[in-house]
């Protein structure tokens, strides 16, 4: 491999230079090179975030790493040379052999930094003939077209077909593994050595060189390799975290590609594992010139207990929940502001989740014990997409149902394999809920008298009727007794001011119960729920019925979200005004229910949408 030979030549040249300088100077240089390399590798990311703030994002880490190493070494060398201007005379043989060895150490760390920086640049999987894991140089494929099949080739494909991880049997290293030496030294000093701090290197980068290799997979060399999350510019945002008990699976690539298209059946994790769905939205600022974001499973990692976990695929909700199995180097294209559901298999213990409920036998039929109402991810768990798209998952609520995505998702090929098991037949979560006669997919139940955002009203003195730019309201006890909001203003403007309110009033002895969800992803009319609001009802344990007292929705119109709302604490609301130019992406339907009531069902047009078992407290 060319890059390996270059590394040997550079280390040899640096060793020869120090051979001429003598043992004392070479030893000093080796120590300073080690210190500088460790400091540069440990702190370059902090400086990229603090100083460059998204500028030259694809090259920022490499440039900062080399610059920080050079600065640290130069400053330290000048200080020591000024303090100790002379040299130390030693026996000739010891001096020459020792200086060459110390020069080789200094060269290894200097060249190691250069090669790590090269692996941070937006190249392909292979750099100078070196790939971290084995690749297949080229593979012939025959692609179906509307006429004659097209013979072509795919290049630099991972040899391994393991999902969510690299195959250690395919791992390779440089002839002189200077990059591994630098990373191992940094890890040792950070995790328990002299440079140990509150955040160890291994907790952030369990396998740095593998991560850098993964970030170069499945993304063209001319595309953006880095997305970042900074104050005011969140290019990767978390939309939700969900659990699946089982799901039908099919390949995410065409059968025409050798080795693909053979996945089938139902995927069900073990009792000690969690099948975690992480929904990410990729903003327009992360897209390429064609307004599409290019990403791959290799460029996304979930870190738990100092271990990297890559996605095993993406969730396809077009025809029900289907896991599209994706290899680490599969090319994924997502329209700007689109949503992608990455699926991970992670040990529950490392996520801080309880073990899966055991099954109990009743006659010849197995029934699962009920899942807990709420689960949260434990501490020190985070997700990183495209190197700088950092999202802290610690304390994140994990839900048991995957709602339809509010925006477009991964672009799929037309001729993908069909699952061998029909979606919904494997006891999956209710991601496929929301049929043609149900205009609303319930996601969760909330007993809360708060809106999802504050609303700024006009100046007032006590209880009053007020009118503001986006609507009107009746205020009682500094809460909304009635509320009408239209999407004239963005939510950012609507929630800004000196007279904001977010609480809803309800009669004494009652609570506001909110059913949160969204229109079905394939709904022809995403506003159908608003026109038919009066057909929703909650049913309690005694057969009592409760009609909506209001509803509100977060709307997607242009770059910023807007809101529509209607609420009356003392009267049934049968409909909400529609605004076809905007799309509702989150919907809350509100009911006023007496305290200590046990709710059993949510119905629409007399048909059950969801069974409930919730006491209003």
C-alpha cells in the first residue's frame, strides 16, 4: 500500500534527522512529540466547535489536528531549547543508537498525526491503497431498466456483510501502524493515565480509526461528509426514540447486486437486547447542492458503555413497518429537511433499559406481559451522525410505537425486494396504524394542561377577552379558557413577548387529557382529522364518553413551524379551521375528563383506534 510506504519513509527521514542531532535532543523531541500528539488528538474537536463553528466542516478536523500538533510541539520545543541551550555528551555508540530510536519515536507520533488527519478528510474508503477493513475492488452487477438490462460495476464495496458492525477478521493496519500507536497512547493516558479527566477518550471515541473509516463509507467524495449541531444551526435533530418488539425485514438494496436481496422473515431481538429506532431529521443546511443529504449507516454511530453501535438498517413505513437492511457502506439519500429512521440492536443493559418482559403461557398461546408505560435511556449514551451531528440521548423517553414520519424519508429504489412476511403480521408496534378510515395515528396519551408552546397575548389585567396577531383568547386564572390560533405568525414569533401563557383552564375536579399523534403518512388529506374532530371520543371504564374540547397542531410551512389551535374548556369542539397551504406534522386532541376516571378506549366514528388503561390523576 502506497500510504504505508510513505509513512515508513517519513519516519525514517525524521529518525535520520534526530540521529544527527544526538540522543539528548532526540529524547526531548520524542517526549514533546508524544505530548503534542496526545494533546492535539484530545482537544482538536473542542477547538473545531469553539473556533471554526462549522466553517470548512469537511476539512476542519484534519486542519485543526495538524495545526494544534505543530503549535504544541513548536512552542514546547522553543521553551526547552531556550531553557537548555546546550547538549549532553554521551558515548558515541549509545548516542547514535539512542538518537535514532528516539527519532523513530518522534517520527512515529508526528507521522501518525498526519495519517489520522488524512483519514479525517473527505476521501473514499481507500486512501493511498489502504483501507481499514477489506474491500472488494469491483463487482459486476446487472441493473434492470425499462428496456435492456444494464451491465455495470460497483467499486470499493465492503467485503463483509455483517450488519451494524465491522468484521474484525477483515481488519488491516499500516505496515508501520503509526496511527494506531497515537490513538492507543492517547486512550491509555486519557482513560486512567496522567491525562485522565472527567471525560475519558474511550467514552467519546471507542474506536476512532474505525469511526473515521465509517464516515467515509457510502458518501461520494464530492458530497458533504460532515453535518454539525451548533447553537442556531442544528443540522441533525432528534424527532423521537422508539422500541420495536419485532419487525418484518427485507433488503434495502436490489437483488441484481450480488449478495443482496436475500434477507427475509421477521427480526426479533433477544430478551437482553433492544431494537431501537432513532428518528433523525436532516436539515437543508446539511444538504448538498441538489438539496439532498447523503448519509450511510457507517457514518452514524450510537455510543453506549464506551461501545460503538451502527444501524442495521432503516425503517420503511410506506407500506407498513419494514426493516430495510442496510450494510455499513450503503448509500442513503434523504431530501433536505427529511426524516430517516435508523434501527439499532443494542444490549438493554448498556442503554439503561429494563430487560424485556417475559412471556407467559396460557394454554397453547403465548402472551407478552405489558410493557412499562414509560422508559428512559440511561446516562452517557449519545448518537453522532456525520461526525459533528451530536445528540445526547441520556434521559430520552423511549416510546413503544413508531408514528408515521411527518416529512419525506429515505429515497428508495423502485425494485426493492418485498418482505416475505406481511407488515403487521409479526406483532410489531403499531407503526402501521392509521388506515384510510382513521385520519389520525395516536402516538401517546398525556395528562397535561399545557400547550406544546407558549402563546403571547395582548396586555391584560386579570380575567379578560383578548385579541392578538394570530388569534383570540379568553383568560381565566391566567390560563386559556378559550383559545383560537391561526398560522399568521411563526411559533417563534407567537411565543415571544411579555404576556405568554401555555396553560389551559379546566373546570375544578377535571384534567386536560391530550391524545398526541399525527396524520397517517400516506393520508390524501392530512387535514381530515380537523374536519372530523367531533367524531373522536374517549371511553371510560363505565362506558362514559368524552368528546374533544379542542385540538392544536404544529404546522410545517416554509423554513419555520407554525401553529393552529382551537380550545373551549366548557364546550365540545367539532372541527378546527383548515389551512391547506401548511401541513400538520404533530397533532394534539384535547379532552376534559373528571379526575380519577379510568380511560379504556380512544374511538373514531364509533370504531376503536386504541385500547387504553389510564387513570386520570
